[in-house]
């Protein structure tokens, strides 16, 4: 668990490293943020519940960090395509679930909650993006998969708490 905390502590140095690197922002994101998120998401599927819980907490703090919010479209779309979606798909794998069936149900709920929370956090930036509808449809598809993975009642409650259903109505009523 100490290693997860050490990985998280690296996030405070990333903005300075990115600035000093003189890399284009997308390349800098890949060089600095991507390995951090890769390490944390790997630990989010660790068979040990305590490690998973701490990893989810660190991942959430990192994804909500003001240092991450650069205003760059690549950054906030990569959060979904390269971090959250692969994490959820991994959590849905039977071999991952079987490492801790009781605890992994809670972990899947944490994944759904994290996906919703991050989506709502970045919604103001995403609203201006042409790919918003496609992203929304992917999120709904993933939530459907999670709800049909055996944790349905709990995930339905999670979806309501995360305001997914009011957002779905918003889009269904003509929002572009």
C-alpha cells in the first residue's frame, strides 16, 4: 500500500515535469500522466481489497486534481479512453472478479461511481466537444454492462446517485 501512496505523490510533480520537458501537451500527457494512471489502475484490480481501495482513492484524487485539468481536449478525453474505460472492462473480466468475488462487487461499484463522478466533473469541458454524445453513449453502455454483471440493484442506485438518469433525460430531450 505504501507503493500506491508513493505513486500518488508523484502526481504533484507532474505539472513541473511537463513544463520542463517542452513536449507538446498530448505527448507530455502520455509521458507523465499515463504511466501514473496505468500503475494505479493496475492496482485497482489487485486481489487485496485494501490495495484496491487505496488505489481507487488515489486514482480519484489524481483524476480530480486541478493539475490534471489543463484545458487540453486530449487530456480529458484520454481520461476516459485510456484510464476509466479500460479499468471498467478489466473489472468486468471473470478472472479478475474471481480473485475476490465478494470484494470485487464493491470494487465494480467503486468503478461505476468513479466513472460517473469524473464524467460530471469534466462535463463543462466536454459539453463543448463534438464527441460528447459518443462518449455519453459509451458510458451508458458500460453502465449497462455493469448493471448486468450481477450487481444490478446496487449499480442502479449508484447510477441514480451519480445523476446519470437526469443527464440521459437531458440528452433525450434535444440537447446536442
